[in-house]
C-alpha cells in the first residue's frame, strides 16, 4: 500500500471530505464499473483522490440514484466535485439540499460562501463564512472571509480575519499578498511593503522546497545517507503537517521507516482530523510490524471517514494480523464493497473468510462455516478449497449427496487449475 501524500493547501472534509476534496494521492487507474451504491461510492472517492472531479460527480450521482438515503456520504462529495469543475449552479443546488436536511453545518456554509464569492455576492459570503468560523471546517475559511470583507472595503474586518488566516496558514503567500492590499488602502505603505515582501519570500521558499525534495529523493536513491540527511532536513518543519507528510512519504518510499514514522507522528498530532495523516501513520506502523499501534489511528479516522477504501483495507489487514478475524472480515468486506476491483483487498477478505470458516468448523458450528465457505466460493469461484471444505462438512453432517457434489466441483477446479 502506498503512503498517501497531501499536496493540497486545503483539505475538504466528508463528514465529510474530499478526501478532502482531496488529495489522497494515488496511482491513475481505469474507472471501475460497479453495480451497487457502495461500489459507486467507493469509485467516487477514488476519483476524488485523483482529482478527477467529473468522474467523481458521475459516480456519486449513480450512488444516489441507487440509494437516495446516502445524504452525507454521497451528496456532499457530489456537491464538492461539482464545485471543483465550476458547475456552480448545480453545486449550489446540492449544497442547499444538504442545508435543508442538515442545517447550517460549517462545511456546507463554507462552500456556499465560496460560491457567493465567485458570483461577487460578497455580503452574503461574509454572512455565511462568519457563521462557519464558529467552528472553522478548513484552515482557509478565515482567508476567504477576510477576502470577502476586503472586496466590500471593510478594511478593519478584512485585516482581522486575514491575520487569523496568517496564523492558520503561515506558509501561504496569498494571505500576506491580500494583507498588503488592505494596508495599502489604509495608507499604511510601510506595512504594505513588508507584507508584500513576506509574500514574495514565501513564494520563493515554495520554489526552494521543490528543489530540496528532488535533492533529498535523489540522494536517498544514491544511498548517500549523510548528504541526504542534510538535504532532507531542510524540509523538516515541526509545525507544518503537509511538509512533514511530504518528507515522511519520501523517507517511506526509500525504506527509511524510522524517519518516516517520526514525520508522520508529528503530522498526525498537528492534523488529528486528517484521513491522510492517519493512514500514513498507521501504514508505517504496519510496515514496522507494530500492529496494535496501527490500530488506533485507523479506528479514529474511520469514525469520520467510514467509506474511504484505503482506510478500510488497511484496517482489515491490521485486524487480521492481530487475530481479530471477525472485525477484520467486516472491514475487508466493506472495503471490497467500495472497490470490488482491488485484488489485494479481495485476497485478504478471501483468506479471512476461510479462517472464520475453519474456526466455526472446529467449534462444530457447521451452519456458519458453510455460510462462510459459500461466500468464499462466490468471491473466488476459481478456487477449489471452499468446495473441498464444504464437502468435508457435508460428510460430517451426513449429507452425502451435497458432499459428493462439492467434492466433484473441487476436483473439477483442481483439474482446470493452471498450477
């Protein structure tokens, strides 16, 4: 499983999120062809993490068509996807539908405020974003509120909220750029000059960080530990979760799991609500065989993001390693529902089902064992093992005809097996 990088400035939530609007970095894949609402939901989240918002919108619409009750789970990311592809009128309809059902949730108010900014309705935008600031859903909420006040020439309020944004987004060059405009309109030329200079400094730092990342990765590739340490440490910022996540990902990709863990631990402390940070931390613990440590961040993340395939698949793998096969089965089954095309999750689910079937058989709970084995046979119809075990159970329970039929199917599959 790859680490999930978080390159975006803003994280969108789905309790919503967008993976959050998301940024769960993943490899480009062919779109799935699911037939259930859960599978469309999983395909939609996969498209979001690839920032393929048009495809995501289509998948979430398909999920809602099959199950209209998927209000928060599908309609919110649908609205976000429409927002990202600039289908503003349709996005607004979806957000307003959510608002009628869920009330003035900060996530919804944030996006409605953003839509009002795009339509130059800055007065309404400030009203909505001010409400959202009672429980800010995203770090840039204050930035957009300050921007909306600036557009109305309410310079005092604009300065107030842009300063809040600067504390929340200390590396964002746009915040100081907008502050320089406020100071210029107030006649504070020296403050404006300093804010603009700081904005340019941050922009230059962003360019430098791109070079440092390349140097760090290249020197790790070349196995130059001392040189790599010097380059990589330039990227270490104990107060910035995104930078720590990026550095941890580089370490992890090069097998330096101890240094990766330090980065991901601190990133998770700084961004405890981020599914990306939880996944990266848990995956690193998993790779270090520290399975109990991997469990906690996944459990917390799944409370907020129950339909993220990667979280469910990793959680199932962790639980299987801990011997909690029933819970592992539930997590892996949901992961398979969300992404039926993922062979890794399907294989883990298959093996877990066989283990549960064996445990039930040993307890002489033959009914449950048969149920598990039938599910395993459906999941992997080319495998003979479920049929062989069913034949064994039918023999033990004196169902000779069924035992013969299952053994015959097991023999047929063994004969046709390429192995």
